[in-house]
């Protein structure tokens, strides 16, 4: 083997590359995938929270995937990257050198944006996605014991609304009274979606008995309350923080150019604008000139380009250029067997939307699971 390709993070793009590790090996490369654990799929995550899917439905074993193609898996977290020495340093203390590096470590919720949230164990950020499984278990313990915590979801974007709808589903399953509130600074829900879709979602959440407070900014978490910008108290035993995603902090530990929120600055060839040996995809990357939303659909599309460009780099050939799609299908799981789909200005709500989402999501998972027994 003359080259080493290190894949940092088992995100959407790296699942694709790991499943095709054999092709990289055939180009003379050793392939190492580094991730602390399993891949949790956000597409099924809110349904898992609501009780529709199990934790097992939502996971892929990246170790089985990469090993099937002759690669190796290291269960650890990368703490920093030194592009000058072409090395990565693991939280466990080990250092590894690479010829080509690809980073697909996703995003996080910046709890520091709201004082008092970061160190409060009753505040649950929606990332990592495995938090939603832990939250379900936590709430089920309470509900089964007859306790009904006041739950407040902060954030009126697609994630906050989907979480609220599925918390309502969990409450229905347990025939419980658990009070649910959704708070958002914006004066409407899902601000990027068509206005009609936002109104339909508002009515749906109201019908599910979710109290909605639009135009309500949260200034801080204080004791058992959220204090609004206007100084009002909203009592909350549990807070779910869906206040937007920003790139994983690892990209700032590379010494390469980054955008503070969007991530590692990459060009259309999907490598760093300063280093053509360091590729990046998904939520941790900022494609120069495009403010792409932090959505899995972009990482999925970038996957084939990352794989092709790693192969081309190994072969000394020219690299492909990725052009992001202008429109994408977004479908929210509303927790009751219905969904809200949107495609540019078009939208529709109903059982067919959810059916389509379920088919797409299960197909995505099956692609990476059945063949490798994970
Ligand atoms: C509740 C929820 C629902 C969502 N639903 C949708 C949806 O329906 N459709 C959609 O398109 N988007 C959805 N999103 C957005 C979607 O989750 C993200 O855009 C997507 O997960 C980003 O994928 P990624 O491949 O960049 O990284 P991820 O899929 O987040 O994977 C990152 C991987 O990197 C690993 N990692 C992290 N740090 C390190 C490190 N230091 N070293 C090594 N490994 C590391 C993690 O363990 C993880 O396995 C949703 C988000 C949330 C929170």
C-alpha cells in the first residue's frame, strides 16, 4: 500500500465512501475510518422520539461497513488535525498520518447562544441525534411513573416543529397530560417553507395540543424557567434546543480556513481552499459562495463526489466539480402517520407525504445495513 486515506466521522458521505472502500484499496490505498461509535440517522430520529421507530431502526454500524471493503475502523474521536505534518491526533492519544484526509463530522447545536443552557442537564440539544433516543427513554420513565414534565421546544424551524409533533405523539401513546410548548423568535413557523405550509403546520400542532408562542426570543435559562427577551417566565422542566446547527468544532482545530458557523471552507472539488489533500462534506463544510442549509440531503449528494475525487487524487487525475441542487424535497414527520412535504414553492400534507418519507428513509438505511449485517 503506498497511500493512506483517513475518513474522519461516519457521516452520510463517509457511509457511501466506506461502502466503496474496496475501490480505494484497488487504487493502492489503505482506508481508515475514525468515529466514536455508530451512525444515527436524523431522517428517522423524530419518529424514533415519538415511538414509531426503535433505536435499532435508526443506526448503522460503520465498522462492519468499512471492514467489508477491506478498510479498518478506529473507534475514537479526532481531537485535531495538523495539515503541515499530514497527521490527525485522536482523543485517545494516538496520532496517525495520511496522504488524503476527508472530514465528515457533522454539526452541533450552539447552546452558548442562550446563557444558562450549556451546563443544564435538563436542556436537550437535538444533536447528536442519539440524544433524541435518550430523551424518549427519559420521558417514558417519567410518564410511566405518572409524572408529567413541562416540555418546551425552543426553535420553530423544521427540526423544532418535527420534534414537537413527535413529542405529542409520544404523549398520545402514553395517554399522558405532559404540557408541550413550542417557542420561536420568528413570527411564523418554518420560515424558509411556503407560507401555506407554515399555516398548515401551525394548525396541525395546535390540533395536537402544542401551545405555540411565535415572536418569542429566549434571553436565558434560569432555574426551572426560560426567560424571554420581554422578561416573561416560561416554566420548563425539560427544554429541547432546536435553535439551529453550526459546524462541528473540529474543523476549527485544523488550522485551515473556516467560516465561524458554516465550517471548513471548501471549493467545488470539495477540498479545503488551502489544501487539496483535505476534503470535507456535509454539515461541517462550507462550500464557498453557497449558503447551503445544514441538511443531510446535501451530504448525501456530495458523497459520490468525495469518493470519485479521492480515487482521482490517488490516480493523479483531474477532480470532478460538485454543483449543489437548487431545490430539494423536505418532508416532516408529523407523528400521526401524516407528513408535510415541500419542494420549492410546492407543498402538500397528508398520509402520502409520510409514506414517501418512510420509503426514502428506510431505503437509505437498508442500503447500508442489510449487506453488512449491522
Ligand atoms: C432531529 C433532526 C432531524 C433532521 N431531519 C433531517 C431530514 O429529514 N432531512 C435532512 O436532509 N436533514 C435532516 N436533519 C439535518 C441532518 O441531521 C444533518 O444535516 C446531517 O446529519 C448532517 O450529516 P453529516 O453527514 O454532515 O454528519 P452526521 O450525519 O451528523 O455525522 C457526523 C459523524 O461524525 C462523527 N464525529 C463527530 N465528531 C467527530 C470527531 N471529532 N472525530 C470523529 N468522528 C466524529 C459523529 O459520531 C457522526 O457519526 C435533521 C437534523 C435533526 C437534528
